[in-house]
C-alpha cells in the first residue's frame, strides 16, 4: 500500500471509530491527549502520526493499535517478509515493524525491532495490565522499566509490565534485533 493510501486508510478508521462512539473531534483530541488540529489532520489523511500518537488514539478509542494500522482481517492473516507496518524509524536506520496482531477483546501485537548503535525508543505506559515479552535475536539490548534496567544478550528474553514507562536501547557496538509481543487485555478504552 502506498504511504498516502496508508494515511488515508488510517484517517478513515480513526473517523469511523470516533463516530461509532458518538464523539466530536474535540472529545477525541481530549481523550487521546492530542491537539484538535492533529486529530483533524489524521482523519483527513494529511499527516503521518508518530507511534506515540497512534497509541494514544487507539487507547482512547478502545480499538487497539492493529485495528487502526493493519489491513482488514481474513481467517488466515499472513504477513510476508517486508510487508509489516513500519511504525517507528530511528535516526540511524533502526525500525519497529508491527508484523502480526490479534483482535479484541484482548489485543496481542507481534513486533520485529531493529535498533542501531546509539538508538533508543522510549514508550509511554500502555493500558493497565498490559504485558510485554521480548526475545533478543542479535546484539545487545538494554531495557529500562520504571527505575530498573537490564542488559540482554542474544537468546535472552524478558517479560515486564507494559503499563509502566519503559525504553529499549541498543547499548552494544553492533545493531540489535529483537522480537516483541505486547498483550493488552480487554482493550476497551474509555467511553
């Protein structure tokens, strides 16, 4: 899908979810903690929002991130290599790619992350009771959760509460690659 098609599809999905709730643009902006102008631009498909903004919108609308960014579901949902939704790009070429997900009531996302040396990604807390599981494939990864930090090597894995502030950092001399699963139970969002 072309980039413009993706932003337009995202805008249509946000607008549909907002209207299903009977919300105005002002109510959506307030619930998501974004400006009204940002909400308008997203719905019109004229901006490419950050991952943080997408998470805020999906949580406010109670849709789960995949419902906003992935194509409509089929019984067998195959994502071929290179076809995932790149939702984060690092300053040195790293990326966060959403490769698979499930629908409500519990949302599960499977990510393929690559961080280049010196890159990091900081995430705001997700919905209450969200859990994250990750597995390091290559390189060295430091994960910070609240005030704790742990450095992981290839083959190491970690489970932690995704409803706490957290960050991933490539702390080695080589790029790090890891798979990440985010489990958001009962993704209903505020009404």
